[in-house]
């Protein structure tokens, strides 16, 4: 929207002041930044590669978890997986997947090599597009190896987060039942469960917004963006569970109901991720974005471990 149109709308009676405030707000600047970079196409690219990689990643993750976790740990994994696809999990047969994880683990690994690396490459490229940054030039084989390393790191973050959340929920349950008890204890347990879910998503968003694209946004804006993503994710799960269940079980779609519901859910999550990425990108000026490129800095220094300071926070664009 051009400035002349904004001024005309801002001069309208009654709604004019509200629109003028909206056009000056940070969310509107973030939207304009996304719109200028065709954000729906970016979200669609992330959605497509996420859908291709979903089942291999799920199968391999379950296979590894079944080897290193006990029954209680697998119950935590099962509950967490079911919570990530609200309204659809009962149609995914997660129990059967866990029971046969050892058999399909090798097949999932072979499928994960191209699809998982493709998801990392597409997601990184889309997030770097929000920063107006190109991918660093390097050999395709080296890039694929790094992409698989990034994917493995993401899996490690998930496992560590689940372990920490399981401990936190266990402590909260003990306090709720033994020390407090009654309705107050149950309310406390529910609050802790929601806070733990937000904390896990916050850590995942931090990995996706900083480490995956290889950028160094200002710390405060990174925290805000991760909080937006974490809280937004939990709200979408609560609000859209029934809607996604209706899609997955609708007779009109037949056997395609679950895949369609998954695509809808992944597209919403991809758009939320793009919005959070744009939030961090608009925290600095266009001239400062190139200085925030950690991948380019690593290539220039010849090492991936060289410490670098975050770019100064300028006026958002």
C-alpha cells in the first residue's frame, strides 16, 4: 500500500485514527515486509517440503526414541507427537508406528536423506529471503551434509526439550498431588503443562529463526519473535483442533482427509514461521541485514566458531 493511500485512509472519519495507528504499528510493517517478498509463496515452499519430510522424520525419530527411551519416555514422545497435530493424531496411527518403528527405521533413514535435507534447504532459503540474503556458495555435497547436520541438531533439541519438559511436568504433578492437592493442584498442573509446551516451542523457534537461516538478529527482537511463535502455535492448536478434525474425517475427502488436514496445518505453521522470521528481519535496517549474515561471516573467517557480535538495532523497515 502506497503512502498516499495510507494518508487518505488515515484521514477518514471515525476509523481514520485507528487505521493511522495500524499503519504505523510494527505488525503492519512486518506484513508489508513479508508482502514485498511474496510471503505466501515462501510459506507454500516450506509447506510442500515439510509434508514430504514429515513421515520419514516422524518414523526415524520414533525409531531412535524407541531405542534410547523407556516406556514412560515413549509415552511422553507419543503425547508430544499427538499434541503437535491437533485433531489429526488419532488418524495417524502413532501407536502402530511406534510398535513397528524398528522395521521401518531403515526405510525412513533412506527417505530422510533427500527429503529432510530438502526441507532444511527450502526453509533456510525462505527465511534468508526475508533478510534479503543469498545462500552462501559452496559445493552441493557439503551443503547437503550441513543440512543433515542441522536436521540432526533440530532432533536433538526436540529430545532435550522433551526430557526437560517431562521432568518439569513430573515435579509439578508431585507438587499438585502431594503438597497442594484438590482443584488448586489440578489448575496448577494445567498451567505448568501449558507453560512447558510454550517453552518447548520457544526453543524450537529459536533454533528455526537463528541457527537454521544463519542470521544474528538483535536479542530482544529474537525473544519477542520466539514468544509470538510459541504462543501463536499453542493458540492455533487450541482454536483449530475441531476444524482440522472435521477435515480429516470428512467423507468427501475419503482417504485424502488426513493428508489434506496435515497440509492445512503445516501451511498455517509455515505462515506463522514466516511472520516470526519477518519480525526479526525488520528489527534492523536493510543496510544492516548483510552484517547479520552469520553464514557469510563464517565463510569469510574460515571457521564456523568465530564469535561475532549482533548487528546494531536500527529503525525497522
